[in-house]
C-alpha cells in the first residue's frame, strides 16, 4: 500500500496520468452509451414513439408506461429515448461542424495574419456582438421553421468563438521552433497548418467542444420549444415540453421527464468536460 | 574548392520602437563544397541571425546570399524547392525543434514526405537507416520526443537533417543545450558524418573549443561584424585580432597548464559604440583612431583576415598580403 502510494506520488506526471485516464474513460463511456441510444433506440424503447393509443392518453407513470403517456397515448419513455437522436445527436453534429469550421478558419487567420486575419476576425466580431440565442432565433426563423434550419442556425452562431480561441493559440504555436524546423525542410503553409499547428489545438478544442454539447443542447431544445426547430410529431425533447405546457398541472410527468433528460445530459457533459480539462492540466 | 555558399555584404537591422539592433553588418563569408566553417562569437553577436538569413527564415536588408551561384531569393521562390532539399538545419534546442505530438519516425520521415521521395515502405527503411547512422536503436522510431534525452533528441534532429542528403547543414548552436559529456559525442557524430558524406557545414557556437574541434576555417563575430577569419590552426595559434586573442585566452582547450597561461583582461562590457570599431570600448589596445574610423576587413599573409586597424602594430611579425 505504502509502496503503491509512493509510486503514485513519486512523479507528478504519473499521478496526473491516472486522473487523466479516469476522466477520459468516464467521458468516453458516457458518450458511447449516448451514441448507442442515438443509433439503436429500439434496443431500449418498449414502444413505437409515434404510435397513437388514444384510449391510454395521459396515463400516470406505471409498470406498463415507465414515464407515463402523452395526450396521444404515446409512451413518454420511448419518446424520450427516440428523442435522443434529435436532441443530443443533433447537438453533437452542431458542435462537430462548428468546432471544425471554427478551428480551420481560426488557424488560417492566425497563421496567415494580415488582411485574411483582419477580415475573418471582423466577421467573428459581428457574430459575437449579438446575443447568441437571439441571433440563432432570427436565423432559424428566416431559414424556415424546421430541424435542419435550427441546426444550421446554431452552427452559424457557434463557430466564431472557436475561431477566436484557435486563432489565439495559433499565434503562440507559430512562433515555436518546430515550425521553423518544418519550414527548413520545405513544408508548405498548408502542410504546416494541418500537420503541425492544428493538431496542437486538439486538446483545448476537444475540452471546449465536449462542454459545448451541453450548451448547444439547451439552445436547440429552446429553439424547438419556441417552435423554431423540430416539428410535431417528432419526439424532440424541447418540443415535447412545449406540447406539455397545456397539461402541466394535471399531468406533471409529461413535461418533467423530458426536462430531466435535458438536465441530466447537459450537466453530465459539462461535468465530464470539466473533469477532462482538469485532467489535461 | 568550388564555392557552395556565398554571403556578400549582408546587412540586417532589427527595429523595435526607437531602438535599433544591427545584428549583421557587412558580413562576407564563403563556404566551399564539403567545407566546415565555424562561426564563433558571444551571445548577441548576430550568429543566429546570420543562420536565419541563410535559411531564408528572415529577410536581409541589403547584400546578397548565393547558393551554388544562384540568388537565395530566387531559390526560395522556386516551386521545385531544391534549395530546401540541399540546405538543412540543426537548431539549438533539441526538444523544441521536434513536434511533440509526432513520433520520432514521423519527424525523420517528414522531409521525405514533403519532398515526395520514395513510398511509405522505402521511407520506413530510410528512417531505420538514418537512425542507425546516428547510433540510435530501432525502438526509438515509435517513441515521442518527451521520452528521449537531450543527446538522443539531437541525434534525431541530425538524422532528420540528413534525410534529404543535403549539401550544406546549418548548425545553429547544436551542442550548447547539451551536457558537456554529451556535447563531445555529438561533435564527434558531426565529424563522423562530415567525413563519411562530405557535407559542408556552417557550425555556429559560442564555444571556441567546440568549433576548433570540427572546423576547417573559423570566423569570429562581434556585435554584428566579422572580426577575423582564417584557417582553424592559424586562428587558434596566432590570432591577429585582440578579440580573438581574448576569446582564446578565456578558452579551456589549451593543453599546457593553466598556471603559465595569461588571461587577457577586457574592459567591462558597455553598449556597442555607434562609430568606429565595435570592440573599441573593451579593447586593451584601443586608441582614439579606433573610435573614429570605420573598420574594414583586411587580408594578411597566411590567408588570415582581420578587421583590426592596428593589427600590424599589435602583431609585429604580420605581413600584409
């Protein structure tokens, strides 16, 4: 026991390595579970999420319907599981696209500097100067009221913060000696960017992205709640809560369970990202 | 010996706000094919700036640098990148000059990939060959830079520089960051490589003992100017510039015991004067003329060149060419 502790504390590198691994493992396990539910909701859901069963409408939670049923008699548990794809899956896609675009544009701005940098960063400033949710609402509404336009709107709203963060990092990375060394062996601008500079931003972008999945989920379900995203009869969580508004007093389960799902996923993503970033240091 | 690299009247000044630093002034230096030229001087004398200018990492203010008779500017614009294949570099910090996220094998193969040489199988073989050439075992290939020691890392950097079979290697203080015992190993590795491949080198160091060991010729720099150039033996045995003399007397490589050796005392380091010889404020032989007249490099017999105005007075048996 003593030996073990000595081993762990003997080098700081080793002990951070262990907590790093715990953070990474718990995070990956959580993401894998979510992905399974997203791609194979049928494995867990007892009912078809869209099948109406009007006789059993607004049933309280029971053995047959774990989370109760909605005004159409549809099983809320099944709907929450199927809705993972529209809510969490879409949020992941948004973050992936936004962080990818932001990283590439930010890296280009930071590396080339000059006029490219100026125009890209002014564009970023314009996006960031609006309250993001208001901008997302305006964009989603003008692009047409469906899921696709909500996703597009959120990607448009989210990439600038990545661009700014990555640009800052690139400014310091590009002064490092191994970049000079790459130049002296003849690497082109794009080879240096994609082989040497962008890989060095993966860590911070990764931590930021995992946290952002939570924030994007709130915004996306918010848009759906306002009728700017998913449309009926999709089992999207925000839309379900929106539908449940008229039944809040009589049928608490209808709005509470999708709400808990949102709360759970958002806080888990933010907590995991926090652990993750702590371990990175 | 055919001229490989010609540095002609090169000037480079760095400006920040109101202050100007003249990093290189009127530098003239040539390197022949297969020749090793040592460049010594204390820190801040402009040695690394000169290396960066030759590598095209900085732009020169005036003068010209020619490689195989062709203007550097033209070579850098050339799409075929032949200059980048023929001139390689080894830098001072072995760890910082490698990408920490890439394996050793990746870093050594990178020059080959960039210049589209061979396929992945032949590159793999070449990497192992290069590792053997710098006396590292095959297991090193899959490691990351943080797992190796400074000496091993510098060997990796040398292997990387050799990957493209260059004609010239610019070594910018390649051993300064290493342990003294490791320094000797790396210098010997450079010597061995030079003998086997006949590659020319510009070997920069602040340590005359190291430079003496490896160079055919030595150039001594002070405050952006060249003070003295000559064959290694001449420079080390009969210097014709007071600054070289002082450097030698402070060096520890002489075999005779320290007792009989007289250390030359210099005046305290002050700001470099705007006019006259930059060394005049520290030189024990300086007279009023030294602070007035611009220095010019002069050739003497025995193929030595010195910029000291009073060279013939200070070193009486010196014959002008």
